[in-house]
């Protein structure tokens, strides 16, 4: 695709390379916020899995993401470094004003305004498992915020702790197992020690959601 | 400083902004590999702390970094996304061939060839505590690899797990407390599940070092 095909003014820089490794989506699981839904945009934290040369995701049945992807066969992976947005998208619907749209191949894809970059994928070979759908991802297009071109997200144990806490919080909500609360309390200390204001806010919101 | 003052061919892109936030070094603790030593370069993982508008580091007495900084009053923070290099620099001396030198204000600073970016700081207001020295950091210059300009390091729980394991491993080495081994084993599972080949190699090396 050429630069002219992309009509979103928010994203002025297009990554010409479809090799996800040069883009930062490496082997293993890359934690992104996935946006879907041409009509009603939705955002949810989902890991993009690369393994044995394949790129795929696992979408839980019943989720908005699963619903949209089943119908539309596309998703956008948003790269986000904001721990508060991570927690908000884990537990709440984002406001419509937090999305912007990028036009790829004549279709308008919802992506997050806050994202430093996004990759739009086509979903192929959808396979059902008991509780989830596994779908291969085929690279379609990607963009990056001009604004964030100089930003290097330096590893921060506080940010990482919020990510772990969010994972454990969803497991706690599903299972009610109190072992997850122990983890969450451990990560709260780490987020407060190694993170900044955003990490503190993110953990406060997470505690509020869990009622602890 | 101007672009001409920087004579290192490996780093072709200079970040003109001395605001560390736009660079990715935010409030909290940013995990970097610090290089020091004009004569004998040394590398060690050290957190750059930003708190209440100040930027500083805590250097343990007796370490090579402490020794070099006490004498020379400079350090470079290297931004590295390679988990194996992180573990190697935690436990071993890196080979001289892994360093390159950047010329800032007529001085040749060692930085890591593998770093995606680096920031050179002058060290000021050094203060002694019982086991450490705390020194303020004054921004001097920064550079970024042309090679890595398109790379967005997407959050990866496997990489993060290696970072946690390395922290716990140094604590285990200092204290011998077996509680750290439990943490390390937890993070080994996470690194293997969410990381790639590099994360696996990094954890293998860490296990080898600890003899577990």
C-alpha cells in the first residue's frame, strides 16, 4: 500500500515494512490493545502471538472483540504505553472520542488516538476451541504517530507491574481465587516504587474495580 | 550540541530534545544498561530514577560503575531491548568488541553497540549513603540507532519476566534467601510462555549462573 491510500491525519508516518519483527512485534506474546468494530468501535487488551512463523490471536467467545472479528474479519493491534489506558480498556468501554479512524483499502478502521502505533490485520483460518476462537493474522497496514517518533519506551518495572496486575485482576474476576489478590498487592507495591503518576492512577482504578 | 559534534558513525540520529520524557525516560525508574569508563569500558544494568523533578541514580559502592563515576563523573544510559544482553551484563563483563564510542564535547564515551539509543549524563552532587552513592544526572547528549528507528518495543510479559528474574537473582546472590528462587522459577515459566527464543536463552543463562 502507498502513503496516499492512508487518509488519517493523525497518523502521518507509515511503516513500509510488513515484517512484524522490525516493527517490534516479536516471537512470543506482544501485549497490545485490539480495536475492532466498523460501526461500534471496541477496545480490549489482547496478546498478539507469534510462534513457529505464524501470527495469531486467541479471542474469548462472548467478548465484543470475538463478536466483531467473527462478523468483520479484521482487527487493529494498537501499541500503547499508557498504563491507565491499559487498565481502563481491560474493565470499561472506552469513549467513542478516544477512537480515530484510518482508511485502508477503502475501509475505515477504528484505532486508538492514544496509540503510538497500530497494525491492521485481516483475520483468516478462524478455528473454534471450547471457549475461544483462534485466528491467523495477515498484515494489512500499519501506522505510527509522528508525535511519538522520538519516544523510546524504556523498560519500567512499574509499568510492567500494572500489566501483570491487570492480567491477575481478570483472572480474579473470573475465578474469585484469592491467590490472585496476593499477586495484585505485590504488583501494587512495585508499581508504586518503580512507576510514575500514571502507574499509581492505574493501580488505584484497578483496586476500585475489584473493590479491594 | 550540534550534530557535527557527534562523530560516531554507528549513531546517525541525534535526539535534539533534552527533555527526557519525550525520550521515554519517565517518572519512576527506567531500566537501562549503564556504561562507564573512558579507559576500560564497563556495562551494568542500572535504573535511572526520576522523582520530584530530579533525575538521579544509586550506585553501589565497590561496583565498577561506582568506581568509574567517582573518578570521571559521567555515565551513559543505554536503552536495550535484548533480554540476553540484560542478563549477560548483570553477571558478566561484556567484551570490548561490544562497545562503541561516541564523541561528546571532545570526550569519547563508551556506549553499547546493541543499544537502540543512549543518553550521556554528567554526574553532579554526589552524595554518600552507607552502601551507595547517589548522584544527580545532568543531560549532556543522546543518540539513537538509525537501524532501530522503526522499532516499537511492544510490551512483552516474557521480556518483563526476565527483567524481574535478573533483579531477584542478584538479590539471591547477595542474601542466599531461597524466597528469591521461588520468584525466579515463577518468572521462568512466564518468560517461556510469553517470550521468544532470546527470553529462553536469557533464562537458561540465569539458571546456569545461579547453579539451579
